[in-house]
């Protein structure tokens, strides 16, 4: 049995730290002043926060919310009906609460009153209906259609009450839908005036409003003085800057050119530990990094044996040791990451590393060749090169196809790939880690959908629906184990590691809460200046 682990390389941390000390001293000597640290700091207004992110947001429209970066940017301007606390539990936001019918098919959601959108439009039940109808209309191509398939109807009962009628019981509906992209509320007036293109004019109820957007480069927002909480936000503004190279993000932080660096490569941890101006904020592992396969007929990986061969050739722990010093969270064998609430541990039938077995399958198939698409960041490039090498060792010819993140996401939704190196931010309700990805109704080769792999299996559909409907957490987990067993048989993915985030910030930055979904929430953020 292979050990499922995190941090096997931490015993080398001291040696790595000593080796990195010279680099840290060089950075410290580049003219950057030591940032003042005040562990007892209290919130104070003023200042602009500069955040270095790894890739561009997909759009400023919640319809296109898919990536960590997209959510972090969008949630400065929009707000959701519900939010999540540090433990992933549902908490009210624009909504004040909900009641569910005995049959589990109707959720009555009560709303806060007296809230306005940034253009003066009133937030009420009609606004919620407008937003949700827009999200669930297939013609609009929302990335959330996988979650919205459970919704039969939405209606305003009165100005502060909305009823959601489901077509099947779904115990996680408030978390999976109302605390996610479909729960982000935009101004109905802006939706109408822009012809539904909120990417050009985002208008929400959030603490910040848009100042400027430079595609694939930066987004600037400023504090909205009409925000519903007069004491928030503390910051005058935020700038998100795309710095694709992880090394450059770290050096920008170390030189104090930015205040926060999101998803910094683990090889910089030792340096950061030596820098008194930097704070490390590990973010957990709600999501996953994996290789996913297009299972459609005619694709090179349509045969399950081809997919199993590709998985069996991969040694995630070897990759982790070589690329990250053993610091990643490996051992995942289901859509529910290692260390998460729904962690399944070892899953019978999962295609684990077996080089000889992979080689035999490739020979039986008469060879195997495919393209692997990936974002062109240095970190992903290194991981893809390691995959290419391991596949080559068993006779698999994999051709690397790097691209930018928005294009990669578009290709995934349009099913235009053989294999893809992908990362999913993870869902707080387990249904969001399976149904949106594998529901047969979303296996639409000629239309975009979140069933990227085009998996269509009636037995799997039934297992997912039964698991989603189960209200008892312990029983629900057992039902998701059955889902995991079926997915191990179908092999649409090879899991690499949990998408555990390493965020770093200057020590004078405070108020960014830890969240199990890793999204950066900046409503309460503030800076302490000298």
C-alpha cells in the first residue's frame, strides 16, 4: 500500500533553507525596506492592495466564473446569496436564511432588505429571479449549467422571499448553487442595458466597483461608497496583476512591488521563511490537479484501456519529490481530495502507478499517441514535461500543447482536446465535484458543457443522483464512495495532487480570511502602513 502523504520533503527543509539563504540575502539587498509587522493590528481605512495572480480571469461576468482567479476578482464587485465560513459551513450573505420543504424539493429563501446595486437598482426577489433565470438558460452558456440542472423553477413570493423548486431532492443545493456562481447577483438594469454582456460592465452589490480592465493584464477596482456596510471596505482599492511566472510573483512580493502573491510555487517556501517581511498562508486542498481525458468516440483516449495505461504510467509521488520537494498532497484516487471532508482514501480499481502494466496495455493497444493541453505557466510546463517523460517510458507519445488559461478553459468547455492538465478549485458540496463533470445530460459533443470529458454512463448518473439526495452526511459519504468506484472503472481522470494553495503576503496585510475553497475575499482586508 502506497503512503498517502504530505510533506515527505520537509525533513530537507533546513538544507533547502540554507541553500536558499544566499538568494534571500540578495533579494533583501535589492533596496526593499523591511515591511513593518504588527501582529496586534486593528482594521484601518485607506491604501490600495496589489495582488499578483497566476493567470487572467476568464471574464467579469459571473456566467463565466470557473477559476480561482475569476472568483477572487468577481467577488470584489458581486456578492452571493450565501457565503462560506472558514470550515466551509453555509452562512447568510445577501440572503438571511432558508427553509426547505419536507420532500426536499422546495427551498424558500429570505432576502436582506434595503440593499441596492452599484447603479442604484434595488436588490429584491425579482432581481434574484432575473439573475437565476439568466444563469439557467442554456442559450447563455453558463459554466454553472451542471449545477443548475436540478432547478425546475424560481419565483418571487414577495419582495424579500424567493422560492426555488427542484426537480429532484438535493441536500447540498444551498451550498452548491446559492453560495456559488449562480448565487452571484448582478443588476437587472445592467443585464438589460448591456444585452447580457456583464463582462463589459460588471455591476453588483459588492464592496468595490470597476475602475479599469486591461485584458490578460490587470483589473483595478475602487471602494464603493454606497456599500451596504458603511464601515467596509477598508481599502481604497485593489489591483489584480497577472504575473504568470511563479518565480516573478515571488520576486515581486519580496521586493514589495506587490502586497499579495497568489499560488506561489513551493520551491520558494524556504526563501519566504527567511524573509521577515513575508507571511505564508497555506490555503488547504478543496480542489484537485489532474489529467483529464476526452472519452468521445474517435478520440485517441476513447478506449478505457488507453486511459488506464496513461494513468498507470504516472507516478505522482515521484513528480512531487522532483518538482516540489515532497510538499504536495498526493494519494488522491477520487474526485474528493486527500485531506478533505469527503476524502475517500484508496479506491478499489483505481489505475495506480504500474509502469510494467502500462507498457503491456500500450502494446496491446498497438501504441498510443495524443496531445496534452496545458497552460503555459512555468510550473505547469515542468509538470507536463514530467508527464511526457513518464508516458514516453512506456511507449506513449504525448505532444505538449501549451496555451493561455482562458483558451484552455474554452477548449475544455467545448470538448476540444485529447488530454488536458487541469485544476479544479473544488466544490464545498460533493455533488459539485461529480455531477457537473459527468452527468450524461451534459455530454454534448456539439455544445459547450461542464462535462468536459463527455462521460455518459446511466449507472453513474443514478449513483450521483442518489448521493446528492441523501441528507445524512455519513450515508451520503458512502454513496459517494459508490460513485468513486464507478469513476475508477471509467477512468476519466488521473489525479496528481490536491490543489493546496500557497498564498504569500507582506506582513502588513491583514483581514484576508482563510477559506476551504481558496478564494480570496477582500471585503475585510486592510494594510498597516508606517
